[in-house]
C-alpha cells in the first residue's frame, strides 16, 4: 500500500480543520483494526491519517440521564466499566464476545460504528438503547440517532468533513431489560452470522410500553425490526406474542448468502434467536405465570 | 532393563529455550547481507491461456534484481513429488488459482510489489472444469490437453463381494462427501536461498523433506545435487502441507538469477490459495453384515477431486483404499479409486493421507449398521475388530493388534459408556446430548516396496558430549527430542550433553520425509544403531581397562556401571581414553524399515504393516434450533507402542483431536468455480482455545517390537482420524439423524433435523 | 510517503526508528528494532502470533501502525527473561510442552504474561479467555493452561512479583 501521511492532532479543532480542507482524503484513525486491512486491500487510500488519541475522546461519563462515551473508547474499556455493566448489559455482552483480548484492546466503539459493517456487533445493542451519536465538523456539531446513520454496507450519512466524536446512551427507563445474542462459528474471533439485541420496557400496567429489536448481518445495514416491535408494544407479554414477534422479525430481514451462512439460515436463525432474546428479557423482567 | 532417566520422561525439547525466548529462527527470521525479497505473480483466472507475458517493465524498475518466467528456468520447470506435472512457473496455460506465472526479487517488499504490478500478462480466459463428476465423463473438456481427466482409476478386490452381498442379512449403503481442508500451519511456506562464490546453492526451507527438496532444487537449477544444500531452520508446523515443495525452488531460482540472497515467504492468503488441500471425496459405500453383526463385505467407490495436477493424489488414494476396511475383519472387499482432474485447488498430503476420509465413511457405516441391527456401537466394533494375527483384506497380517480392542475398552471405561444413559440427554427443550465412538487403524511408515529408510551421524567428543546430525525435519512434532533421548539413553548421557541441530543435507545423510508417522521409527532406530556402535567402543575400552567382561557393564547418568554398581570411571573418562588411543567415536547408521521375512505376500500395493490404533469417544450437545454442535467432552486412547517422548506424544494426540474437531464441524474451503472465497484465518473457521472440549487422553503401550525403537510407533496421524466420525456418531445418537457430509456445520445439522 | 521518527521503548530500551506511517508495529519490531521473536502469522489480526504488550495492554502488533505506537512502552517475548533468567512462564512453557512448533508461542506467552499481571491465580476458563485471540494449530491449549497455572503457583510462592519486568 502507498503510505499516507500521518498526524497526531492536539485538538479536535485541528482535526476538524484538516477534514474541512481535505475531506475524504484525510481519514480518522482510531483502533485501526479494520482500517489497516482496508488500506492494504486499497478499499481506502487516504492521503492523511488523522490520529485523535491526544484529544481525550476515550472518556466515559454520565450526564443528566445519559451515558456519554467518546468515540475512541475501546471495547476493553467498556468491559472494565462497572457502571456500563449495570446499565447497558447487552452492550457489555457484545464486547465480551467480540474477537479476542488483543483486538478488544485496540478496537473502538467509534470504529465499530463508522465501519458500517452490517455485521458490526456493537451496533445492535447501541441501537436497542436508542443511542445518539455526535458528528462534529468545523461548522459545529450535529446529534443524530444512530438508527439514522447507516445507508448501506460501509455507507453512512457522515459527511466528508465530519468526525464521529461521541456516542450518547440514554439510560433505560425502569422496568427495562435488554439482551444480546451472537451466533458465530466459534466462541472467539468470529464474525457474526447473525447478531441481535433487544430491549423491552414495561409500563405501569405490566404491558410492554416500548420495545426494540435490532438485527445485525440480517440486512445491508443494522436493522430495527419495527413491525416486530409493534406487535409487542401495548401488549402483555405472552408466549404467543413472543413467537409472533420472532416470526415477524424474521420477515423483516433481507440477509445475504456468504461464506458463513446462507440467506435461508440467517432468516431462520433470526426467528429462533429473537424468540430466545425476548424470552430471556422477559425472564429478567420477572416473568410470572409461565411454565417452561 | 532399568528405569530410564530420559526415555519416557517429560523432558524439554532441545531448542525449547530458544522458542520461549524468541531466539528460534524460522525462515522469515533469517537475515542475510544483501538479501532481496522474492515474490510470485499469480494468475487472477483459474483457467486461461497465456497469450503474452511481458516482464520488461518490471526489469527496468530500480531495485529489481531478477524477474523470471518459465523461460528463465535453467533446468526442469516442474515440481517432482511423484509425477512432474505441475509447473513451477506456468508456460502457456494457467490451470488453478495457485499457478504462478513469474517471480521477482527486489530490494524490498514494496519494490517487489511494484515489479509484480509492472508485469503485463495477456490472458485468454477459458471456461474451467469444476465438477469432477462432469469432468470424468467421456468427451469432457480436458483440464490438461492430451491427458484424460481421469488421472487414476484402480480397483482392488479381495474375496467375492457380490456373493457376500447376496447372502447378507443387513446392508447399509450411503454416499459420503468430504471437503477441501486447509493445513493452516501458523508459519506460512518460505524459503531463503543464497549462492556462494563456489556456486553452491544453500536453501533454508520450511519443509518436511530436505533431501527431496535438494533433489528438486538441483533439477530445476540444472545443477548436481552436490551443489545444493538444504537446511531446515525452525519450522512453524506442516501437517503434510510442506511435504511437497512450495516456494523454496523459486527462492533458489531467484537467488541464482539475481546472484544475491533471496527470501521468499508466502502471505497467508497466498498460502491458502496455492498449496495442496486435503482431497474432497465423494464416496459411495455399501457394507453388509450377518444378522449377528458380523461384517461380510464392504464395497466402496471413491471419486476424488484432484485439481489439475497429480501432487500426492495417487498415493493418498492408495492409502484411502488400504484403510477403507477399518480395523475390522472384512472377508470380502472391493474398492475402486478414481481421481479426477479439475481446475479446482490442488490436493495432496495432509495428516492422515486419505485415512480421515476413509474413517469418516467406515465408522459412520458401522454406526448405521449397529442401529439397523439394534446393536450397541461398542459391541459391533469389538465383535469385528482385528486382533494379533488377523489377516487384513490387503493380505497384511497384523503382528501386534491388541490395542484395537484395548483402546475401545479403555475409551468406553473412561467416558463411562455403559452408564451414559444416566446422563441428562436433554438438558433443555432445544438441546440434545449424545455419545459417539470411532476406532481406527493407520499404518506408520510408507509401506512395503517403498524406500523407507533414514540415516544419521553421531559423534562423541573427548569430553563426552555428543552431536547428532540428522536430516529428519522437525516441524514441531518432536523428532529431534526423541532422537536426543534415545542417544542419551544408550550412551548414559544427560540430555544436556546431547546437541542436535536442525536438519541439514550437508551434514547428515538422507532421512526421507517427515511424513507417514515414520520418523520416530526410522530415524529413531537409526540413532539407536549408531549410538550402540559408540557405546560398544566405550564399553570395550572400559572392559579392557578394568578387566571385566563387557556384558557386565552399562552406562548411565554419565557413569560406568559394573553389575549395576556405579564405577569411578565416567563416560567422559572413556571418551577421553578413546580419543587418546585413537578409537573412533563417530558412527553413521542407516535404518530401513524392515518388513518381517515371514510375512505373507502382500496383495495390496504399498501396504503398511505397522499400525497405530486409536479410539475416540465424543460427547456432544446439539442445539436443535440452531444446528450448532458443541463437543463437550472427548476421550482419546492411542497406542504409542512405547512412549519415548511423552511431551510429543500427548501433544500430537491433542493436536490431532483439535484438527479433527475442526474437520468435523467447521473447516471447509468454500470454492466456487475454482476460486476460494474464504482464504483467511478469519473465514476458514478453525476452533480456538475456547472451543476446545474437555479432553482426556490415555496412551497405551503395546510395543511393536518388529518396528520402531524400543517398540515405539509413530503417533502423528492416528489422532486426527477418528475424531470426525466419533462426533458424527455422537450427533446421530443425540438427534437420531445421520449426517453424510463434512463439515457438519450448523446449517447441515439443521438440515438433517428438518429435511 | 515520508518517513517519520518513531520513538519506542522496547523491553526497557529506547529506540528511535524511521518508518513510513503505514508500516505496522510488527514490521518495525522485526525489521527496524531487529527483534524477530514476534511473528507474523496472518497480517490481519486473526492469529495472535504478533501479540505484544503496548503500554501494558496486549495488542496485535500487525494491527497497530508505527506512529500510533510512538512514545509507547513495548514488551516482546525477548523482554520476558531478565538477565538471562527465564520468567517462570517461559520455563513452564518449555517444561510442559505448551507448544510444538513454537510459532504461536511468543504471542501466547505475552497474552499469558499479561493475564498474570492482573490475576495471580487464574482458572482454566480465565486462561482460555486470555488466549482466545491466540491461534495454535499444533494445539497445546491444555498444556498452556497447565503451564500458566504452574507459573502462577511459582510466582505466588515466591510472594514476589517485583521479579516481573516492565509490569
């Protein structure tokens, strides 16, 4: 590969100025675990790598009902954070099952998002938690729902002069449960055949007041199965509801066949795993009156 | 015989300290002054005619020292494992994704890459032939013009299969399919070559057969073999995949052309696209038995996809046929072996050499048969198993066969086979647990009629230290340790007094390839013979000096023993005395794997006569909703004859099982129209540490005195062979559905559950 | 394509090398620092043969660009032994045959070394998780577990973790 230039900027402003001037020719480098491969395969041929590691984008803080994670937060940092473990267990589980320790020490939350891989493991839980992301440019910041970020494999709405700086996770309402499931071909170092995250929130009367079902590797982008969610919202949970939602979620997918699995298998597994995740969350919410 | 202080003991490998400190040098670590980087240019097409090949621009790039094509090869433009049909550099046609068309050597990797890009090749893309069943039809387009696509077709018959089938009570008949499998040795293939002022070409080669490498390099350079020296540095695994030559010949050609040292190392993707794979096979098998469960006949027809070139195909299929009867008494057997040329990946040696595919077939057949008969899988195997004295369908008489049934019984005991139904069979609604066994035999050694020998050179110095010069390649399996142990044992030395270098054709005689589980037997015995010669000199001197007859003397822990009592004289004293008196303390020996004179004439070509026996039982948990299979537990009982190097023996067994689990469940090269789609360690899915089951290993010691040193047998291949069928039979036990295709990945298991 | 000055402290020794920004830390260590103990098994972060400690964390050195490591402290397999004295892990690996061909060993040792820095008595499961990114094709995972536990016991017995360099 032709070697680009490299700069470790000292401020975000400096990076934004570079991006304003050079656009896509300047590429932000974070964990680089994917960037290096894509540069070698010439998918990307940036002229300049902009490293923001001196800019403190690797902080985690809790702010007025939301958790803010810098884009440079590594997966290992998330795993080591006690608050996140309690508040966003599905995200932590996704990190735990991600690659292996040496990669988790490098790979960043921001990188997993900006890559825009349909199979990105961290995106379904983030979307299930209604994550917002902060995109900065020299013109200012915009905050956007993560669900609106992806447009296709490797494609996003991020402009050439923008940098992803932060991920904001609103705290789940009380009486919520969340779950993450990854179906891989081995227990570590696996790319997901299907991954998914769900969140269920119960209202005052015990009915589902809100639901998220987010699927990875099931469509060109991480996918919210909104029709399946709608089948749950406003209803009391039952085995029948769960089964129907699982079937519906599977219908919403449009997966591909690749070296890991066939389209048909991915569709079937979506149904199986959505059902399992819903049942597990229901258990977490203190399901009563159900006989296993 | 006294309890040994080295043989059978857990000792560190010579060189272990170099490995744990990072000092051990593998091919990529070799640095020579002025060394260039070598690279190969491959065709992007799996089948194409080369209309024009222009390397002139590449040659003009500053820093490029050599660019060679087929026209620049001074000698033969072919590999030579058995048949010289694979070119080193393609001449007028490329026939698979790994055919190289040019090689370059440049000052650094970047310049070499630029040179590759500057080579202009004009291809006329041809339609390839990818389905062996189509390719073998008369009139099919020929993969190699002028040659039949049917590379090999041979039938071997023993007894009267037709009559046996007609009289059988029970018959099972199935078609099995196996996949392309990848060795994935962690160190990719590499070679470093240098031409010195006298014209001697020295090649450091990551290989299994240094003398065969030397022959191939010499014939391609057009030099006498005496002008070529091959050294194996540390080797990062091989498993059969470095038995056949790879880039070491190209490295030598480039160094010869550039007159500067060249290092050529394959990248991971390049490695996976180019070297031989385990043969994918389609096997149709019919097994017949009487109603009391006795085997009456086996008929098998195998069609193997060879890829465009022979490589080790003939030999692998020969072994497939030799072992298709399993470790059983099969009175009537017929096996037809067909290999077909295609434009798919090339195929050849991989640990087990045809026996893993055969075992998947015969051990699956045994369980299907047992189910049909309502017999226990253990019972039907014990009923039909070979014993000492059994004559196999090949004509070979098993000389030491106790381990067949002993391994079955031991494995059953270890996993509590009889009590397995007391275990939870369905720990949750969607989970099913099951147990399955497989037992195998596999020859150790190349087989009768083949030159199966090894030489070695030992020299003791006047201080009592010993050097062993051997050309047996150690790829991690531990042959170096074993040789050092045997020499130390015979000469009464501490292991630290024995120095053994990596294989070097300039220092040691031919030891043949490190393959076929043979080195422990041939090089091990050669070391014993040479060590005994030196030992005899030492003891003769001692006998003369202290006036005691030689048969009362022994050497141990660096001391002379007289009637078992420690004497003042040390081995060092004796060595010093020998030196002063002018007695030679060096010995060269050669051991040829001898097949017993009283053995009957062997009907099957190149049959092995020394056998590894191995039984494995797997306990699996199947997720019936996802099809995923978890191997929870596995017991492996293996007969090593006699354990010399336990670290190596246990390591080989664990490694074989791990590779067997991958072969069973997840490993498969996805090849579409000749192109491999998953040529990476990310997408070719090999189980890792967390996927590994609880593994319980037991090693039986039933010495094969006619074969290896002190009764030891090779153990390298046996352990990978029963794993896949054991898991298959465990899945069958769990879900009640048989699988006939490898790997048994989640989708295939799910398809079996929901046909 | 200009080269940059990269400052590294490798196994306690300062190094200054010139490297193009796209050069990986793995290549810098092998080619510029001259330490070839760290191996290249795949160049794509899949095998773990190139694992080193970077500021105390295990990383795949093939997945780190040289300038990203500028100013970092690196520990490679060559840094585990102190004054010619093998680290207990190294000894245990050699004694228990925690490898066969040895090509994965350097990365495997670093992963296990990092584990012992934070866990003085790791369980089998914890060890397997620590090496979940280290591929061993010859397969000696069981013996790696044995070796790590043997070394951990030795270190505990000594009651002295100061013996570990660059912790």
